[in-house]
């Protein structure tokens, strides 16, 4: 896990500096190709989303908003609200 987290940290902070040796260290520590790919992909997407949110000035929802969304998702999953009762 430490090798993957080291690789992910480098992907987040200085991705052009990732070397084949960085990836080899993760492999040597037991990370599969899929694990490496998924970790870098998820990290990269979060860097992108956080950059976009910050640059656009998107404000966080209040706590009650997150609770309402969580409750709705627990009951209906990701089905749009209009369709939730029609299935």
C-alpha cells in the first residue's frame, strides 16, 4: 500500500516526474497493473475535479444538503427522482 500511495502522491503533485522506476517499485511491492492504473486514474480525476471546482468557485453544500442527498441515494440509488417512483 505504501508503494501505491507514494506513486499516487507523485501523480498528484508532479506527474511529469513519474519514472518507470516509480512504477517498478509499486510492482515490486505487489501492486498489479490494474491496481496501479486504477490508483493513478482515480488520483488524476480528483486532481482535475478539485482544480475545476476551485477555479469555478463552486461552493460546498451545507451539511443538510449532503444528508438529504445521502438519504435519497440510500432509498433510490442513482435513479433520477422523477423515475424513482415509476419503476
